[in-house]
C-alpha cells in the first residue's frame, strides 16, 4: 500500500517532522490544523473565524489528497476556552452539514495563547 504525504509548505512541517496530511490506501489523516489563513498567514482573533480558516486549510489538504469534506468520518477539536464551543458550531455545520462525522471536542491548552482552536480529521474514501 502506497503512502502519500501532503505538504502545505508550513515551516513547522519540516521543523517538527510531520505532514499536513497522510494518505494511506483509502484513508486520509489530516494533522491538527490551527486557524491561520493558509494563503495570507493572518490569524483572526475570534474562535469562529479561526475555525473557518482551519476548515478551509483542511478542505485544501483533503483536495490535494483526492478527498473532500464529505469523506470525513472523524474530527477531533481542541479548544483552550470552553466558552468558545458554541461560537464554532456554525462553521462546523457549514463544513460538514449532513456528513456529521464522529467527533471529540476537548478543552486543552494549545502551544500559543493566540490559537483558539485546532482541528484534526480522518477521512475515508468511498
């Protein structure tokens, strides 16, 4: 089974020896993704806007791997502040709608205080 690595060009990928996504057979595993805009590098202040950016980066990585958000079967969401949980719901509904992947959301500190959300996903083709 061929393993394919997807890189976004982030310096963190080289520095910390990871890939934005890994495709193994019919599976795609997307690394934890923060809310920095992939193209501009901007990091909005709100958890909702960061969630939208993270999901856009995830959608891009899935696309590079030949998957879509509709293929996502599992999400893990890390939130430093539980008060932000209701504010990210709309972005998640827009991204996943009726797909409704299995999800775990946990409160956990992230590496930088300005990061309000980190999302990882697992997708299965077909």
